[in-house]
C-alpha cells in the first residue's frame, strides 16, 4: 500500500530502524514491518501521531497529490465548524508549502482565504452567543450591548467605522488594471453605492456597461437612482428591469432582493420562487432562506417553517448534504418556530 511505502521512505530518511520507530510509536517492530510491506495499515487514531513524529501532514502519509490535498482541505472548510489550533496550523503550513508551486499558488491562497473567513464566521457566531448572555446577565450593560451588536454585524451609525474607503481604493486600483473583470467591478459598485459615492459609481457603471449586456447595468442604474432619491428614475429603471426576459436565474433573485428592501414582501416572495424555479441543478438554498426570513419578519411562522423545510430538501436532494452545521442551524430554526407557535 502507498502509505506503507511512504512510512518506509520517511523512516529511511530519518535513519531509523523499524525497532526505533516502533519504540517511538509504542507499537511492535512486527507492526511496523506489516505497515511497510502493505499487509496492514495504521489504526486511524495513530495517523496524527505518525504525522507529527515525521513532521508531515496526514495527506502526505496517504500520498495525496497537491490537487487532492487542496480538494480535501476545501471540502473540510465547506463542511463548517471550528478547527482546533493544531488542525488550523497544520492546514496553514500545508497550504503555504503547496503555494510554492506557481501553478497552484492562486488556489492555495484562495483556500487560505476561505479558511480564515470560515473561522472568523464561526468565532463571530460564538461571540454573538456569549454576547447575548453578557447582556442578560449584566442587565443590559452598555459595553455588553455594544459588543453584541458588533459581533452580530449590526448597522454602525458612525461613518468613520462603516465606510468602505480602503476596500474601494483597492478594488478601484484592481479594476483600473482589469477593467473587464465583471465580478470585481460589481463589488466596487456595491460599495460605492453603499457609501453614497454616487458620481464615482456612475463612472464605473459606464465601464461595466461596455462589457456587460445582462440585467446588471439596469440594476445598478436603479440602485443609483434609488440612492439619489430620484423616485421617478428609479421607478422607470425598475419597470425596465422587470420587463427583461431571457435572463439568467439571478435576475429574478435580484428582483426578489429589491422588492424585499421596498418592503413589498408578497412580490419579493414571488420573484424568489421564480428564481429558484429558473435555476439549473444543483439549486442554491438562498431563495428558500430569504422567503423564510421574510415570513419571520411578517410573523408568518407556518410560512417560515415551510421555507426552512424547503431549504433542508434542497440541501439533501440538490447537494447531498444530510448532516453538518448548516442543516443543524436550519433544524434549530424550525424547532424555535414550532416552540413559539
């Protein structure tokens, strides 16, 4: 077996006898011999100990290719949950080694970004849970309230804290060098509009419109007019946006988002459902979750439960996800709503 060959290679590189390795791992020399001849493999609980002893990753013991290692790490991150410090350090080290290969550097950096983002999200959820307790126990202490709000990603009234100037500067520079990157242009536009830097937004929208022939140009015209308080222009752009056919499914979901922000909830739900119907498989769960949130806002517990159950169905049938943190959170939401009924 490949693992046995790798253990033998690592042992030889360290100049160790089978007896010395067996003593270090608290097994018999015969056990080590069986591993190396491929007659057996180490117990799964021993793999971390063997990896630590040789200073390698478990993936290396399995002789995974770098691409396979990246796949495994990405799947591990996507499964959710906090990593132990040891697991995170090992993954960081492994990714930095893989990133030394120029052809893999971009993907390794992307997975590092996902790793830190996932961990930050998990820690933020923990901060919210503890913040709720702190507010209750301290009788609404001002610092506890502020920390809870910050952990929960609350709206921040202070412009100096909530503006996106650093992000805008970076994306502005990047888009100046890569004017055809639609994804980057859209993030730049979103943040310019959120900061009400609307004159700049119009300039960048002009650049987007030269390469984009989808509904997005009209969408941004609507958003800018809405931010400017131009009711007549925003209404005209919304009518135009709704009349556009032969668009991808995100067009309908975008209209769901717009009508939600307008508090036109029935219309929003209809657009979300249309967007979900338009999606090819595997279908995302966002529309179902948005409908659930709207129903909760409106006090429609039954509708929210149905939407959360639809989300569970999509996770299972479209993505094959039958366990894990996302399902658990959704199931908790259903139980909470049932208890409140």
